[in-house]
């Protein structure tokens, strides 16, 4: 029985979002491609097999600013859903909103057996506070038995808190990716501009050196031509 108390929640919860913040900061396209689930793993996923050919649509695998932003919004929202089959919900939403399906599904695993207890208990506390209820220590060892017993007792504040945090995470993720992507594009553009300037400066320097060498050669040739030839003397 896993009973979670207030003092147990905040360190783990804080660490989780610090890691998410670091993830956002180091998130170039190559990083996302490297750590996103492969097409093979998505297609062979048993939970998603019921979607059939829908997950094979090419636009669900394109990685651009808009598809990735929508994927973060979907994945982070579904991560807060206190229910099983979160990956299936994320995949369905990704198909509907034309989001990048591997990232949508992968981000659901922000909530996992380690993070679920502190995150959902925080959501329960938040929902209770917003609804004016008094939260109590609750078993957050989530399983099928938990859904048939504990969930029936706390579903209102838990669901309300999860929806609030899901919307906040979704919106924050969506705009964070837009901002990061634009900054990444601007940085790459500046780097290319600097490379072009360096290349132009190098070409100009090579041209000046070549011109100077030609001038030196021409000057040396002219000086040689002006030197009078020595004539021999006869006795």
C-alpha cells in the first residue's frame, strides 16, 4: 500500500518538471529524431494496433514546428489523464489534429510508475483546494483495484486537478516548442550568415594576396629589365 503525504510530493514533482525544462532547452530537431519512438515500434504497439492504417499517414511522421508543437500539447495533456490507455488517446488526438504521432505517444510516459503517485496526488490536492474540499492522505498505487475503490472516492477533485494541470502543461508545451523552434532557426540563420561572411572575407583576402603577389612579380620583372647588361673589356 503506497500512501503518499504532502512532504513526499514536492521534491519528486519538482524534479520531474526541472527535467522537462532541461528537455525543452536542449530540444533540437536531431535530438527529437534520435529519441522519438521509431515507426516500427509505433506500428507494432499492441495498444495502437486497433487504429489500423490511420497511423500510417505520412503527415503524422513529418517533423516540423507545427506538428511537434501540437504533439507536445497532446502528449503533455494526455499524461495527466488519470486513466489507462493514455497512449491510445494520445494517438487518436494526434491523428485528428495532424500532430507528430511518435512524440505525442512518447510524452505520455512522463507519467510512469515512479512519477504517477506524486503527480496525481498533487493534482488531487489542487483539485480539492479549488473545489473547497479537505484533502486526505490517499493511496496512489494505481491499478485496476484502485480504479474500483479509491477512484470512486476522490474522482472529482482528482479529475478536476488533472484537467487543470493538463491544460496548463499542454499550452505551456505548445508555446515553448514554438519559441524554441524559432530561436533555433534564428540561431542557425545567424551561424550561416557568419559562415558566409567568413567565406567572403577569406575569398577577399585570397584575392588581395594574389593581387599583391602579382604586383610583386611584375615589379620584380620590371626591375630586372632595367638593369644594364655588363659588357666585356678587351686588352
